[in-house]
């Protein structure tokens, strides 16, 4: 088991994982009489790929919504960079360096790929209203800088050929890649991916897996992902937290989780000999 109290560790493939960037302590989330998350605690370390897995209805997306500020838990604390994060709206959480994709694609279908990705730069736009309206001075410089940042992401994710294509004309797999690009445009310190490979074929999954690893390797972005494909989880993640009926039933490396009897009984569906 990894020592979560140390400052960091080195993965089997030689990547350096840093100290704790976010800690969730005793999180409980209720919707009326329904308990979606019950007294769950775990941490997220700088530079790691942290997976959240579990059966449908386990509370995984609710947990991602707590991290991103869409839901505020009734109990527990969320510690971000050493400070307790107060309840706040999602746009304020985004400004703190947390970006996400959604289980159901949430793009502007009538806009081009380029314009969709540009919306991810909103928090980096500081020019005043008048200069934006007339596109001069600071606004013009800002536009050029943000467009340059977006073009780099387009090159990185290999979507140059569709940069001017309306999103509505794209196949599903490319839409997922565009949504990843928009999240990366925010230059997040923590990237939240809600089932980034749901509905993809094998080739699309391989491409998305490669890009997630590249984002982590080249940008050092801390990534938290929800994923049902255990092969993907084993290949990508450094540590895995397992949820079932709103409770945490496992937490550790992929190998530790795969050999956890509670996880086997609740999720993997096989038993030890």
C-alpha cells in the first residue's frame, strides 16, 4: 500500500508523483432522504492519474460534482492546496484551476471546433468591456494570445483537420476529444474526466488513453477520471478509489484494488479460489 502521508513517490514507470493537492475528508452528500455519498475520505496527489470506479449508481459522478463545485456536501471538508475550500459556485472552482468534461457531451453544437475550445479560455480573458466590443488594444492582444494557446492544444490532440468544422458534424469520438480540448484550454491543475471513453470503439479508446497519458506526462496535469473499463483503469491510473452504494470499499494501486475481496464481491463479480 502506498504511504499517503509521504511527500511523494515514484511510479513503476519512473514518473514522479508529488504531495497531496486535494483531500476529501468524511464527505457526505444527501438528496432529501437519499444518501449519494456516505462518509468518504481520500486524497489526490499532484501529477497522478486517480481513478474512481464502481457499479452504476455508486455515487461516482456525484463525487466528481462535489470536487467541481456542482454539489456542496452536507458534511465533510474539501482541502485544496492546504486550505479548506468553502462552498462556492462551479465557475469559481474553475478559476481555482479545476476543469472537467461530462459524461454526456456538453458542447455548443452550432459552433466550430475552434470556437468551442476558445470558450475554455474565458477565465484567461481580462480585457475590459469596451476594448472587447471594439477589439482593439488589450482585447486584440488577449485574443491573439488565447488563440495561440488554443491552436497548440489543437495540434497536441491532432484535430487540425476539423478545427473549423461545426461540432454537430463530428462523429462521437471526435466530439469527446474536442471536449477534452476545451477542458485543457483552461490550463487546469486538476482535470476531471467523467467517463471519457463511454460509447467509444476500441480504436477511439486507444487514442483517448494515449492523449490522457500525454496530458499527464507533458503538462504534469493531475487527472481524476471515472471509468468502467477495467483494462483502461489498470493501464492508466496510479491509484484507484472504489465506491459502492455511496461508500468507499477500496483505495490503492490498481493491483491492490483488483485483489481486494470487497471490490471483487461488489464490482468485479468473481471470487477467489
